[in-house]
């Protein structure tokens, strides 16, 4: 499916509830915790198995040298995407058709601050209209630049490398790493963790995402969690921006769950989570081995719920098409400048921007 024929999600539309959401931010932490413990135990065959699970893309080779400079202050930027492959287990879970394409339904720029105990996370709405640069895909195919296209068309057009190049063009920030997690992997990880406890302040009833929750505290399994992070029509103004707010709240609850389950005292659970996580992940080539993920883990293990600072890229609804959003250039620049300087994102950057009106509907108990 081409970007031009993709569903529009800036405002509610029939059938949009079937869109997929995959989350990658804390997958890295789950994997990291498991790998560090297993590595300390010296279980060699585990490394062989987990290495075989991982898939990687050589982003650096494809993009070459025409990129923003790497930061030299100890911070790192990671592009986390969720892809909509519509095939295999994803098709079974979501009821989609296997049309041979993939879309990035969720995008987050994760900035790990120097000191490695805090991270700023910027969600990029998939329906943001952007100028996509010329891209080369993993097969060497060239794709011309395009102006005023949906952000998620970059992934559809040229895969991971094109998505990274588009983000770097938008932000003038070097993406040091790339992580992608799939639909079925997200569900399985939540189940392996024993579910995630959340509190809803309002009833949620969205037939499209097959989710019905009364206001109150719930422990969601993998399927229910997918329903929550996919839902749009049951909360707020029904836009993708509202769904992003639910996703951010869920990530906080998930981070708290990970910190409380005591993985290091349960080797079997530890291995199961590491196995599931590595099968769900696609990384850039520099993270494409167990040892590389272990090294990367040290920068994420100390980031708990209180250290996650989440915003949505400042946008407004496109006057020409209410199903699309466009960046608020001045405020977006404040976000990228803060990350470039390894500083906190100013609290006022999202004032008077489109939000989706779903904030506060979900929280961790």
C-alpha cells in the first residue's frame, strides 16, 4: 500500500481502529536486564540462541556520511519504531491483510541524557506532513524526495534507513541507534511479564480496538494491552494524538511493572523474556548482537518511570486537511535544540498545540 492510499488518522475515520501499534522503548530495558544477568551466569548456549533471534539493518552503510554529527557529550538518540507488517503472527492478531507492505504506526525519538538515569521521549505523530528526503532502501533501490507527505510514508517507501534519514532531516539530530518491535512481539512480552496494571479514570469502549474497560484499576494481558494502545475512538477527540497520550501513559505503567517483577531472582522467567524480546526486535547493526545489547543495557537499566520525560512533537491540525497535522516549527525547534544540547525539554513547548485531549485517562496505580 502506498503512503497516499494509507488510512488517515488525524481525526476519526471508519476502520482506523485496526491500525497497529508496537512499542519499543522499554523492550530494550527488558532485553538488557535479561542479557546482563544471563551473561554474568556464563550460559554460552543462551547467547547462541538469542543472537540467532536478532535481526539488524546496517543503517550506517546505507546512509553514508551525509548525516548530522554525533554528539560528544555522552548522550545518545534512538529512533524507536513500531512497524505494521500485516503478515505472519501480526496478521493473526490484528485481522489485517498481508499486502506485502509495512508501515511505521508508532515513532518515538528517545534521547538518553548524559548520566544515563533520565530519558526524554518525543512521540512523532505518524500523520505529520513532512518533506521526505531522497532515500535508498536496504536493497539499494533509490526513492526520490517528496514534499508534504505523511511521516510514516518514509518507512513504507524505504524501510528503516529512510525513516532514520527523514527524522535526521527533520531534527538535525544524529540517530545513534534504531530499534523496531513488532505487533505480536509486544503482546507476548506483556504476557511474559505477567500483564501490566493500569488505572483508567474514565470508561473506555472502543469496538474497533475490541477494548471495553470500566473506570478503575485493571491488570491487562497482552491482547488487552494492544487494545489499549490502539484505541482512539473510545477516548479524547478520537485522533491519533489522543492515542499517543494513551501509549505514553502505558509505557510509564510498563516501566513500573518491569522494575517491580524481580527478574534477577527467576532465571526461567529471565530467559523467556530475553528470548521473546530478541525475537521481537529489529536493530541497527551496531546493536545486532547479544554482546552489543548488553553494552547498551548499562545506559538504560537506571531509567525508571520517574526518569522518563514524554512529550509529543508540537503540531497543529493542517488547515487544508483536518485528518493531518503539521509541525509547529518554532516550538518543534525548541525540542530539537534541547535534545541537541542535552537539556530538559521546555515545559511550555506543547502549550496551545494539538494534543488529542486524552491526557490523564490512563495512569499507573
